[in-house]
C-alpha cells in the first residue's frame, strides 16, 4: 500500500540531520551546500549532500539561485515556503500510533542533539544568560481551560513569529510538548 503524502513529507523532514538543515536555512535567504557544511561542521560532507538532495527531491528545499564556480553551477537552497512544514489537525490525527511514536522519537532525538551541541559548544556555558531552560510542570486544566491556555500561548508567540533575521537577533529554538499524564492503573 503506498504511503500517504503526509507520511512521505514527515519521513523526509523528521530525521535529525535533515531537521538541522531545515533549521539552519530557516530565516535565511538561502545557503549553498558549502555554507551549510560550515554551519553544520560536525556532519560529514557526503552525508550532508545526501540529505540536502533528499530534501530537495521531496520539495522541502528549492533552488533559489545558481552561481558559476570553477566551471560548475553552485546551487543556493532555501526552505520551500509553499510546502507546509506543520501538519493540519486532520492529517496529524490520521497518523497511526506507530507513526506518532516514530515521529515523536525523531523529534525528541533532534532536541537531545540540539541540546548536546549547545552544551558541548564551549567549555563554560551560561544557561541563564543564553535563556536556556527545561522543566516539566503539572497543570490541572479542564478541556476548556486547555483550549484557553493553547490560545493564550499562540497569541503570545504570534508577534515573535513575524520577526525577521537582524544583527541584534539570535536564532532561538522553542519546543513544546504537552500530554496528559497516564496513570499506572
């Protein structure tokens, strides 16, 4: 049975290296594979090129420019804004339990990878100065309160999602996970 296009897109996107490529390109006008190799200098070049090609083949990346370099054309890649990188509610809820577990695992691995690279980036880190934090809270909310909470968080984020890159701005990753607690009973 052929895969759903949504599953193909998720499979192409939710790989730790491919997620890093997409994050590196987010907010940029585009980057060459060489610039991506410099930004993701811990990824072997052959691996990086393979993942760039897969993202381009899937349509998640587009070539926005080609430059002649030493007798060949160097491509400049950007995130394809025409391809949605977030699932709609219907597509999200239609995924199987196995798919959700697989995609959540890829998401969690990418978080661990990002945090590991942050921690290992320099000999001394300052979580407070860098605005880094992680914790788990217990919130008691009715279904209606949960909807109100989600709407409030979305409203708080909305103005910042419109920000464009600028010299005084750092690219920051914001990840959320919310789920009900499942009792052992």
